[in-house]
């Protein structure tokens, strides 16, 4: 085995090299303050951000029944029957049970196909799960199945059972303004028995797939909204705990929060008030990674040369600057860019000798980094593993050493630590926007300057002083989280929580002793669809007002 070349004595301090990725607490708090004000403005003015759902109620936790849930994610389509058990305490106090669940990878050709082909495939997948249910002899024949579907894509809607696709940077060739409800029904329609004539000569298996009940679509929602609804249904009704946000950090990143209609632009609330004249709040999908929400990151100098390189060379430059820094679809590439800079530009290792996955764009996946680089293997064992899975090209005399292993680990850790800190800062800023938290009023001045601080103090003090008291003890604001990165990348969720805690300490004491706690809503993207299908079909409870 060739001996690793000696490191250059010039600029080889990895900590100094990674300094641009370190964001100090004061800057993070400043970012929260700025984002809070920016989000307020976007809610009141923007038509691209803070998109209202048609939901003016949250689940009560008492809904029962069986509903079909469909989750259209970035990488997978998932379909399952969701049994809402209400107050029945089974399986360790679970209120939800999933049955007949299946998942299919969304292949690249499906992303590029015409919408008719994509939704025909989705209809076929749904039909497979429905047919499995009806194959059970104990199941009664039914004419229709109440269904909920959630999307990782941005949508706008005038009613809970309708959804129109908005412009997206998620890699699909779907046209914006696509009617997702009709596309879904069209894709499934050929499997309903109303579509076909005499099927007696069909093979039994094929006949089973072409004699299915119709779908009754009760809820079409964003996946962050489903995540919020999933936790709201599942957690016990504790007097001092409220679910105030749905957060997904996976391939992409987005949030949903309840917001007062009075704080939204009139165009966003007109149809809601026509249908629900007494409504005070609605659930909002923020789409907080879009470019017009990201000015604060550049104002504070948070984006590095590596971020700008990724942005410049991605498919939609400038479209989602925050997602390019925190989304799992991009952090692997960001880590690759930084690694290449370190190994090639700083250490002087020839381009042709480095592993191809450190040279070729989007060759280093976040999943690989999570499972391998961030694993608990010793440096020596990881060097051996990287030699197999991240190997140099044939003929290269460069090999992985423990020192090089420590470098790639340090780079991956720095990128993901910054990502977690930015997610935490944005969460705190968004809760400041919705007046759940006070930023600047009871803490030292925000570093964002006198103008920003005064605005924050004025608005927050006026809106938060009347926060209602709760039965006893401090109030927990629960953030429902889901997504591959925050759930599975080692230590990621704990890092986000730690930064949230530090930012709240920086902000100062909160009314009612409020704290913010991340609570997992595992598979909330699909469970929440069943929950909201049940909510739309049965008893509904009002969204709890956050302020009088």
C-alpha cells in the first residue's frame, strides 16, 4: 500500500479552514430577529410564501375510522391504510395504526415523465394497496374510500380537497398550476369498476385490480401540515403542551404553523372567510427556503464561497438559498465541494488522484455521509471502509489515512452543525413571527441594529403581553418534526434542540415560562393525511388561539 503523501505545512489547520462555516450565537440570534420580521412581512404581502391551507381546525384526538393515506415525497411514494383509534389505548397508548403499507421509489424517469404518466403510476400504486385490503375475505365491499394525500411540493388551495401545484425546484417536470386532485383521480380511475364493462373473462388478479371502489379525496395537504396534524392527534391532551409547528428536514426543508387570519394578506384569507366566517386562524405552509425569504442570510454574511458555488451550479440558481444550506438533497454536495477544496486546493492533491465521488458533482450523498462518515467507526476502520466505498481511481497512489478521515469527518460535522443551527434559528424566528416567543423585548438588544431591535420590541411586546395563562407550570411549545435528516443523521436533532435552547436563553425569559421542544412525528407525512381525512369527515376542534 502506498504511503500517504505528507501534508503541506501551509494552511493545513482544518479548524481555521472551516471557520467560515461557524456561526456564532449572537449572529444566530440576530438572524432569528431578522427572520421574524421578514416572515411577518411575507405573510402580509407575499403570494409565494406563507400559503394558507383550508384548515381552520386541528384534530381533536377523538376521530376514529379507517382512511387511506398517500404521501408523495421527494424520493418515495407511500400508501397505507390509517386506522384512527381515538381514545382506545392499544399498542403502548398509540392512537394510530397503519396497515397494508407499501412504498415505491420515485424513479428518475417518473420525475421527467408527463404528468399523466406519473399520476397513472401513482394510481396503479394506490390500486395495489386498495386491492390488498379488499382481498381480505373479512372486508366488506365498499363504494368509495375516504382518502388523504400529502405532497412534498408547494401547493395552493381554496378548499381542503383541492390543490394546485406551485412552481417548485424539487426536480419534477410537472407544470405549475397542475390540478393535483384531478390528476390523482384520473390516474386511479381506470381501476374503478364503474370504468369497465364485463370483466368476467379477465384473470382473477387483473380483475381484482380493475374492480376497485372510487376514491373520495377528503384532504390534500403539504407534508409539513400533515406532520403537525399527526402529532396534534397523537400526543395526550396535556394542558401545558401545544403543537405550534410542523417541521420537515429531509431532502428539503419546510414548516407549517398556525397563523391568525388578521396577519395574512387579504387575498390569502378571502375564500377561507367566505367558507368559515368565524375562523380566526389557519394553518400556513411557509415555504421559508425560497429566495425572497433568504436576504437575512446574506446580510449577516452566513453564506460562504462554497454555498455560492453550489448555488451557481445547481439546476435552479438562487431559487432556495436556505434549502441549499440545510436540505439533505444538497448538503452532501456541499460537503463534497468543501472536501475538494481542502484536499485539492489546500493540500495540493492532484485532481486525478482523488476519489471520483469527491470530484464529480452530486456523487456524495447525504445518506452515505450519515451511514458511513458520521458513524461510530474508529478512524482506522473508517479509513478501511472509505478505501472500499470512496476509493481513489485505478492508478492513483493516494490512500485514505486516519488523518484524511479526520478531515472529512470534520468537514461533514461542520456543514451539518451549521445546518442544524440555521434550522434552529429559523424555528425561533418563525415562532417570534407567530407571537409564540418574544424576541428582543426581555433580552439584550438584537445585533441586527437599532431599527430592527425597536421594531421587534414594539411588535412583540404589544402582541405577547396578553398571552393567556395555563393551568400550572411552564408551557411547552411542541415542534412536530419528521424527515430523513433530522430523524436519522447522527446527533442532528439533538444539535437543533441545543441551539434552540441556547437561542431561548439569549432571548430571555418568556411569558408563561415557555420552552420549545422538538417532538418526533415519525412518518407524519403519511399518518397526518389519514388524520386530516378523518378530521374532515368527523368531529373537528378549533385551533387553540395563541393570544387574545
